[in-house]
């Protein structure tokens, strides 16, 4: 998938398994992220910023945002492992930052 992210919509690009995907922070996607992560967006964003995030957090951000962008989320966990957990985390942090504080720069979580 080579859809380009639209930063004016808070979208972020991420490369998984050698393909570029678009992540969209729709309301439904963010609500699903909270359910999957087991916490609200602010505590989740804090975990990315302080480095205490885990694989479940990364997948909780990616799956709903991929679905919101009209892209499959079926084997996201394996794609994250294949791509590299730490390689994918900055896109997750950027998506949360775009949702929580549009037009602000967020520190890289690595």
C-alpha cells in the first residue's frame, strides 16, 4: 500500500514488512485503541514518551488506525516483529501526538 499520509488529518505513515501504510486517528480508531490498550490515550502516550510501552501498546495503536485508513489489520503483530518493534514505535507515538496535540512536535520515544 503506498497511500500517503495527510498530516492535516493527523495521519502518519508507517512501514511494515517493506510496505508503507497510512494510519488515521479517527474517533472510532482512538476509542478502540483505548479498549485494546486497557487505558486512556494520555497514559498510553506517556508510556511511549517514557519508554515503558510494550508490544501490546504498539499493536493497540496500529490495528485500529490501519482499519480507519481502510487497510487491513490482520497480521499486524507479526509485521511489527518482522519490521522491528523499535522501528515502528515512533510512528505510534507520532499518531498519538497528532491526536492529542495537533500541530505540535513530539519527542521520539527511542
